[in-house]
């Protein structure tokens, strides 16, 4: 048997007794292992950003043609002859839309500065106030394709947070933030998943073609069903619907 005195340790002594030192080493190693395991569990449990990007603090200059209705949008020419244009929704800093920042410039070619927000192929810009100026580039006529009347099921999201500014940017956890963003002018979208699980986004307009916003607040972050005329504007899908006809669903949103 070991001498009990061997387990007695006074803090000012240069070395701990061997049994005490061994126990301390095991306790420290076990603590490190537990912390590492917890960190791995937490990381694995985080929701993936699904290709989301927000170039916070990276302000760049872009050029294109402004379209103010139904939502402020920058039409950006794609590289290559006859390649068409991309349509980038515009928002202001914070929980504000961009309408006041681009007022009076509908149909104008402009240069502007902003931070890129994107999710997959969906792109928008957070404008830098005071950076918009007229340019001499040629204007672009929007290509609109009617796709018929469809019934769609999905979730109403605010485009700015959902495309990359916030995580998760969707669902009940994000409801209060989404309500404030849409109230402030951030474009409201209906996110629909197809049978393969891929998302498609529809800019929500009223029957008169005006953008819907506050009319949708009671339905944000809930599975809903909408019916209306669907159009494609240079790659951006639009749904014209009557907000009074929106129907809540008891299950998750489905495919169109």
C-alpha cells in the first residue's frame, strides 16, 4: 500500500505527488476530449448556408439599367453577344428597401455601388446610399413570358435575409426579422421546392402588378398555398396573386 502522505499535495511545492499528477493528467485529457467532441456535435448540428453569400464590407461598383416597378431592380448585361440580362433585386442598408435611393431613375442606365448578396443563382445588391449616378449605356427592354395560371405551395420569405444576409433566413426562427424586413421594403418572395427538393423563387405581386409587402405579414414563415398568373421576367419568376386568397397549410410547402 502507498503511504497516504504520498497523495497529499501542497500548492507551493514544485511537483505534485505521482498519484495526484496522474489523476490531473487524466482529468485534463478527458476535459479536452469532451470539449472537442462537443464542438464537433455543435458544428455538425448547424444548418448549412446552401451557397449563400453576403459580401459585407466589400463595396463594388456595378452598371446596368434601373427598373423601379414592381420592385427596384438592376438589369445587368451578361457577358457574350446575345447573352441577355440578369435581374438583381435592390435593397438598402439595414431593414430598408431601395426605392428612395433610386427614385426618379426608372429606365435609366446607371452606375452604382453596393454589397453583393446571393444564394445559388439568385442575386441582389445592398446599395450604398448616394452612390447611384446616371450612365450612358444603352437601355434594355424587358423580356416577359407568360407561363399561365398555377397553384403554388411554399413559404413567404424576405429576399435580403434569405439570400445570404442571415442564417437561417427562413422558418419560425426568422419570422420576426422577416416581418420587419418586408415592412421596411425588402422584396417578399414565395419559396417553392420542386419534386427534387430544389428551390425556386417567385416575386409576389398583386393583381394590379404592384409589389405585395405588408399584405403578406400574417403569412410569413408559414406553409401557404397561392394561386395566380405566373410570368418570367428575364429569368426572374413573378406570381400575380390576390393576398385575400392566400391559404394556410397544415403541412410543409410543396412543389408547384
